[in-house]
C-alpha cells in the first residue's frame, strides 16, 4: 500500500506540520511513533462544520507524567478548545474496507494552525 497524508500536531515543539503515514501494515507503527505512545485513540469531531479525524495517545491522561497538552477548537464545544494530551495526527476517515484515508483536502497546515491553542509554558510546572 501507499503512504497517506496527515497533519501532525506536536505540543512540545508547538508545531503543526504535514506528514506521511504508511497506509498498510506500518500504519500503527507510524502513528505510535508520531504520538510517542503504544496505544492510540481515534477522536472524531467537527470544526467549522468540517470533519476532523484525530489520532492521539489513548492513555495520555493516565501516565505518571502527563504529556504536554494542546487544545483544538471544535464545534461540539461551540468553537472552544478540546484538550488533547501529547502529540496527535489528523488523518481522514476509514474507507469501506476499514483502511484509514488521507486527511481531507481542506485539512492543511494553514487551515489547522488557527484551530490550535498551545498550553502556556508555565502549565508545565503543574503537570
């Protein structure tokens, strides 16, 4: 299989970048590496009426040292930010075979960056 395009959100570096993820057998390995974990959770939300398919660390809040959080503006919270802990990858929905699709065409670094709210540097002391 081929690679699929996604958007990577790294709250430690406070960056939003385009990435390519294996769509085949290496999918989980790629996403685990990006999210710096070994269990991922898909989260489906909407932002400005557009679908978001976000993969993040399923156990992030259970870790002894909680990863750096960020928030993403979602319609479900009336445009307020939903907090996510640790890095995350935005990809597309699953196709009819259950394979994850690339991020929707509208989903770019330029369109996602304004939706992200970074944790304040002084929040690090509280975790």
